C-alpha cells in the first residue's frame, strides 16, 4: 500500500472536496514520518492499509479545519480556558478525565468530536462513525480492550488534535520509527500546538463551554511549548511509580504495534520507554512549571484511593466548585458499568528486558522529588 505523501494528499483532497487551493502546513513532517514508516516500521499489508487510511484522515482534518475557519472567521476568536491533565502514560489520567467530565460546569470534548473537529456531518453520524472505528480497533488489537477504554461519547487524549500535524510522539508508540523519533526530538512543538488550538476552537464553536478539560501524556515532554500557545492553562500532573507505569506503557505499545506489524521487539520497546520516560520525569519539580499558574501535582494512589477528594482538589485549583450535582454525577459514573474493558491487563518488567535496578538508578531524581 502506497504511503507516498503526494498520493496521500491527492486522496485527502478528493475526500475533502478540495480543488488543491487549500495549503497544507505539515507536508514536510508527513514526509519524515512516511519515510521512517517505510524504512523502519516493518508493517504487514493490513498494517500499511490502516496506516494509509489514518494518514489520509489526518490530512482531511487539516483541509476541513482550513475550510471551516475561512468560512466562519469568528472561530479564530473563540475564547478558551484550558485545563490539561498530563502525566506519564498509565498514571490514571484517563480515569481522572472521565471522572471530571461528569461535572456539568466543565467542557470535555468527546472522542467523536476530537476525531472530526471540523466535519460537516451531524453529531449522530459522527458518533456512529466513531463507534465503528472503536469496534474495528478492538478487533485488530484485541488486547487493547484490557488496557484502555475507548467510548465515542467519553473524552479521550487530545493527541488527536496535535498528531494531525504529523509532529507527535504518538507515532513512536504506534510504529517502530527510531529515525522519526530522533528527528522529532529536534523539532519545536509550537506549530503542532497552534494547530491543536485551531481545532479546539472549531470544536468549541459548535458546542461552547468553559473551562475546557483536556488530557494527554505528551504534554509532559512539551510543557514549554504548550505554555507558549496556552499561557493561561491550568495543568494537573499525575504521578505513579515508574517501575509500574513504564512496563504497562510497554505492554500497551507492543499491543498497538502488533495490530500493524508481525515484528514487535519487546526489549527494544523497553529501552525506548525507559529512556523517554526518564527524559521527562527527572526534570520535573513539584508545583513548578512554565504556565502562569503553577501545576497541581497528584499522586496516583490518592486519585484511585479517594476519587472525589482528588476531584475536589482539582476543582479548587481551577476555580470551579464541586457542587452537589457534580458529586452525584461522579458517584453515579463510578458505580455504573462504564468500564467496557474485558480481561486483566498483565505485564512484567522482564517481558521488556527491564529490571528493578534500571528504575532505581534512572528515576532517582524523580522518585526523590515526588516521594515515590
């Protein structure tokens, strides 16, 4: 299956009914990514087909965002009061976002919205398309259901508003692309975050709300660029023992890659995440960050041990009262059968060539700073 950027752009323009006059900002980034996928990712035929479809979809999003913003100039001035949840993957960020999304005074875009931020279709059609996507994703990566919950009408990581720039670490999770990862570390994330903001404004223009609650682990690595685009952001950072979180991330990575490739090297994945996680975590300092308001640091154990207590701390931090109605909705959410995952997610350090000593040495500054 052809991953040539010119071919991908041509298909996207056809789908988006674009005559070629809409400029695309991130074609050089797409070229870097597809070059690495072609030479390093070792995809099987079905994996290449799924990859082509995903890349075309990202290009369609770029085109449709341009169309929408040109047609509705006031989108550029939609106000945003952003709240970002971040932390290393597998630290409870999804649970906290889903819990806080029950608050009637918080706006947390659902997965169906972030998958198609500027689509012209009706919400019911977009929700149906999102549900079909989730069903197919779980079919080709059945182990993913035991790791991460996807539901069309629940919020999901806002990497979907950033990765359409083809400048995002999510691609290093989905594919074995060490060359792309090296290239990415030398790039500014400012263009990607500016495009994130354009798409978020498209979403909020159609369904307003403030503050807007977003979540993505990748913000941990790019806090400075995030702060330059969203200087008024409030940031909640979750913390968990890396010796638990990192092998869980490795398991997720191997499951996702196996949906596209038959050649998944678990030890290589272990080395990648050991280095990449240490890069972000060891430079963190409690209660300090580049945004105008200092971040709020929460321990995973406190979030899962006292969810409503954690929610109250977040609400105090962002200046939104945790009302009786919000408590009722959160309590009902936790009591309901909201977790559609099945089976138990099992993993071990040794599965990925890792040892306890690796974590004692590599994460000593982080563990000392946050009492982990």
